């Protein structure tokens, strides 16, 4: 992962939420970070996200098992996305995406975690729990309701001892509002 040590301009950082709100969120969360929209295709919304490391298939399945999340295997009738293939409009709702490095497992989307709806996205060696839209039902905006959900999930993750699994690399990305790049929000 390339390290980007540049920060978002203040106008963009505070476009949706003021400094007081961001300070409260930043100082209150330990697993989750406020993720400012990167903009562009599929990156147009704000969220709260917690990133975790895993070491291979068995470790991923064990960790997700602790969260009571079961991944689906690709079935014979599943239409698996192929970037070199064209699809009809009728196929779009049927397409399944697989997990990078685990082509027999379907990429999850919305999952129930400790009674809350989260989005789960799995990459090659990390996975991310995403909270957004608790109040607005929009996957592109966050509010104090989402912050409260994050606090509740963090309490459960603490019980599981998950702080050691946190991916520290994400803190170096400009859209991740972390103490690494935005220390002024953590004082």
C-alpha cells in the first residue's frame, strides 16, 4: 500500500460535519474511523470503518466465525463477475463478486453484527466493517446515530479482544481521519 501523507483541504474535511462533531467522533472511537468521501466512482460517501488484518483463509473464516458471519461459497448456478465479459441488463442483479485471493467465496455485502447492520468488504489480507446510514438509510452519509452504533460494536469487539487485529496502514490514507494525519482532531 502506497503511503500518502497529504491531507484533505479543510473545506472538504468539514464539508459535511463541523470540527466539534469530528473531534467528538475521533476522540470517542478506537476501532472505527470517520472516513471522508474520496469522491469518484463508488467512493462518493462518508462512512465509519474499522479495518482488520487476517492471515489466509482459515484465519479469515475463524475471525468471521467469532462475529457470527458465514461466507457463502460460489454455487453452480451463480453468475460470477468476469471483468473481461459483457453482461446483459437482466444479469446485473444476478452477478456475484468473489473475494480477492479466495475465488470460491462470494464477497459479502450487508451483514448483521451484534444486532446492527454493517457492510462487510473483504480484500486480500484485510477486511473492513462499514457503518453508514443508520438514521438516513443512505449508504453515503453518517450521523451521530452511526457513531453510537460504532461505540456499541466496539464494546463487543473489546470483549473478543480484537484490538490486536486492527490494520494500522489505513491510518495513512488521507480519507481516513486518524491521529496520524489529523492530530488536531484528537486533542
